[in-house]
C-alpha cells in the first residue's frame, strides 16, 4: 500500500510512519520543517509540505492509496485544525484516495454519564479546552465536507503516552473506552498499530472510532 503521512515529524505521525514501514508499506512522510525529519525511517520518502494547502495535498496524494493526517496546531492556533481538515478534503476531492485523520478524545462520551462528553466533564483541564474544542470542530468538518472522500476519524483515549507496542487493545466508536479501574489509556505505539490496522482492513467508513486498552 502507498501511504502519505502528513505531520510525520510529530509524536503520533512518526510512529505511524514506523509502523507502516515495518509492515512493508511504501510511505511518504510529509513534514513542514525538514530539520524535524531526523529519526524517521530511512526507507520512507521525505517530502516537505503543508496539509493546509489543497494543491500540496493533491500533489502528495497522487498515486497513493491512503493519506494519514496526524497534524497538530501550535498552542494559540487551535482553530487551524478544522481549516486543515477542510483543505485535506478539498485536496482529495475526486482522487479516490482514502483519508485517515488523527483526532481528539474530547468529543467521546463518558461511560455511565448519559452522554456527557469528555470535554464537558467537571474535572476536564481548562488548559486543554482550546485543543479539545478544535478537535470537535475537526470532526464536524469531516462530517460536513467529507461526502465524496472515504474518511475515518480516530480518537485516542484520555491518556496517550510513549510506551510499548503490544498489539493488544480494544476498539470502540463514540464512547470513551475505560478499563476496570476507569482508566482510559493507550501507548502511542499501539495507537499507531490501530491506525495502520484500519489502513489495511478498513472498518470505519465516514465514521469515528477509538482505541484503548
């Protein structure tokens, strides 16, 4: 499979690149700053580009089976996330290339609360609210603009940190996945596994899904 990854220099993006390369896929790793490409697999094709530019998206999606967007805006620029999402859909219009977006957990509902979203929980950190709301707008942009693109939106668990690749996790749709102690967590390495699993065996068409232990 030929896969283009935008945001390839980020924490999730570089793990998606590594996981896809390890499985034998041909990966184009897109970064905005070439200096940040250090440490990406040598077999990946490194390209410079911005997912906010539809023409760049079209060019870097040419001949590909899938585009993964793992971009994240800098603090204070959170509204750019929805704008980038709209640019991705514009750039992929008419190409037939699938789109897999790394989203946020804020819009997932909390089990046993009657539908309360994570972002509306009393203990949700105020400092994370801007990016949380931006991720919800990102999903809205998918639902509004993604009618002719086969997209999937992947929500992480509440806690996503560096860890080990186990390949063992659970999948869900719109509800936060928690363990017996009420913890919602997953390593970035296993999150990348979930993304590449969806790339290889699509199950969530024009829909959100989530993964956690």
